[in-house]
């Protein structure tokens, strides 16, 4: 009996030790940062019942969409959405994208890569076809840097199909306009990095030069794009062929072109001209730097102007908006910048919601891919995301842990021997410590979120391939492969058809 008791006691002690290792005790004293109502059963019962009844009232809108807006937060994985929400206004905050009616998950892999790049993913969500990494507007028969079989393997984007159907279209980004995400809307190329003919000439790995550089394709496509806002002006001007596309647009009487926020705010949106804005030679600045150092417009302002301009078309519009520098902030392992870019992106989402009628406009918000970014460390509620987590009783090196972490990136070597005891943390605007040293923090391969409201938004619930994002927009707008669906006969069209039938009957019997 004593022996049995010994083994039972030893087993329980071992189990307790394992439990402490998995869920260690902490010395952190948590100060209240929440409303005391949250400590009651009644609060959560009432809150949850209200949410349930609100969700139960949501209806699937199966009418034809007049407009569609796709907003992509480049690199915006689920951890970025959650951390951005907390930074913006706390753990319980409901962001603009959170407020949309439906949500789901999107698979992001490229045909040839588990962990995707932004070119192959953009081809998926803008063209409805998955391609290889680093290629744009083509299917997977086209191999990186090899243009020999471009012909016959290109795919049209939703933007191109929307324009062909009589809608106005626009592209807004905080990156180069020639960068992977926006470029998939108009270009067909075997390599995302061929921003200009100079880029192609300098590429020693180019196999066949039958492709046109992306800036040339942008210029040729521009008569069919009503709004173009972004950066990358240098690739329009610093060319081997002597062309200066910026100057050509300045001289075009059908184009209004602007170069800063002040000019954008003064533009006449009712003049019927195409509107082009190039606000930087390179990418636009991070939001935190834009506010103090530049005369560049915010993503929210560019989105607002684009919607107001495109809304003049009675046939509707398709708009692509990218918050591209979330991705840049993560690649540099600078979460402070990345998460403030997310907040700026969410403001653009809010502006799109504000300026549209969800009964006639499909709004979809998603990402191309995620990043190896996370946060945890048993941080107490209300703690700084950029501070330290719980003060553990026992750790490997007797130091606290960071709330934010990166699986890899440029910050490992910089902080390898830095003692963070007593609450010393990095400058929040600098590179963050990472678990592995790499020149640039990498993308991640997990699914990304999608949020949607408006006609046929419910089709984006569940777990789906990234190609569905493009097809739902086409389906809702009744363009491309979905021009003759049952819902494409709107009430107005049905009324006209009914009148025509009745007139025919009256004339027949007259």
C-alpha cells in the first residue's frame, strides 16, 4: 500500500511539474484595465445574446452588385489583424474590417510554393487563376523569368473584365504601381521585378525577352484605367528606351495627373478625365513618417477620392486598394511600423464602408499572405504590445519574454547578447528581436482572413482557395464568365422586359 501511494504521489508530482512547464506561474501583478462589469455573469450573457441576435438577422444578399471594392492588406495575417486591433483601441475593439457581415479563411499557396509570394497570390485573387511565385497575370505554365510561352497562357483580371463591361475601374496602392499586387490587375509577365526596360536589361537570369516591362504595360493599359494612385514614378521616367510616361500623361488632355496631397485635394472630380496620381519616385512613406515628413496623401484619402471619382459612372465600378507597407514593416521586423500601417489600412476600409451602400456594393477585405509574426508571452490585458510579457518564475536565461515575436528576420544578431532584465526593451521604431537571423523576415504559409459585406458576400465564408475572391467579384458584378447568371437580370431590367412583353401583346391584339 505504501509503495502504491509512493508511485501515485510521484505521478502527481510529475504531472504538476509538466503542467507548470506548459502553463508556468508568473509573478506579474495585473492592474485592472477593464470595466468591472466584465467580471459579472450578466454582462457576458447580455453581450453574447445581443451578438447572437444581430448575427441571426444577417441576410444573404443575392442581388446583382453595381460596384465591387477589394482591399488587400499586404502581409496581413490573423496575428496582424488581432495585434493591430489591440494597438488601435484595445482587445475588445471592433475594427472596420471586423464590422463586415461575413468572414472566412483563404488558402494562399502558389502552384509551386507552399509559402507564397505576392505576385502569384495577386494573380489568384485578381485573375481567379493560381500561378507560380514571381509571375503576374499568367497561369502556371509560365516559369519565372522565361517569356517563351507567355502567349496563350495569360489571364485577364477582374479589373479588365469590369472595364470591358462598361464599368469604371481604379487601382490604389501605397507601393510602386508596378509592384506585384497592383501589377496583377493589368500586366502579364514572367517576373515581377521587371519594373522597367532597364530592370529587364540588367537581369542576367532573363531567359527570353518577349515580355514587356511592367511600366510599359501600365502605360498601354492606362487609357482603360480611370484612377491610378501610388508610387514608382522613377520607373516611368528612368528608361533605356527614352520614353517618359509621366510627361506623356502630363501632355494628355484626357488625363489629370497630380503629384502630392495638396494637388489631389484640389482636383475637379467631375471633369470626365482619367485621374492619375504618382506621389513618390519609390514606395510611399510609412504612415508614421508620412505625417511629419511628406506631402503624400493617406491611403484613406486616396481611397475616398477614388470612390468619389468612380461613382460618377451609372454602370458602377471596380476598385482595387492595397495597404502595401504592412508587408514592408514585417519584412524589416519593425512591428511598430507594420501595425500602424494596419491601422491606416483599416481606416481606408472604414472610408469604403462609409461611402458605399452595402445593398449594391460588394466590399471584400483580405490579404495576399501572412508573416512569421505573432504575439503572446502571457501578457496581461492592457499591456503594451511592444513591451514584455509575464514575469516568469523560471525561464531558460532568467529573463522576461517579449509580447511580440518573429520566427525569423534581421533582428536576431542585434539582440543576441542584449540583457532585457528589469524591463529593458528595444526602441519600438527599430528592428525587433527574432528567433532566427535572416536578411529579411519571411512570409508565412498559413491561411489568411477575409471579411466581406454586400451582394454575394456570404459566398466567401468557410475555408476557400484564393481564386474564389476574384470569381465572387465577377459573379456578383455579372461580368466575365458570369454575365448571364440568374441574378444578373436586375429588377429594373425585369421591369423593362415586362413592359416590352406587354406592349408586344397589346400591339398583337390591336
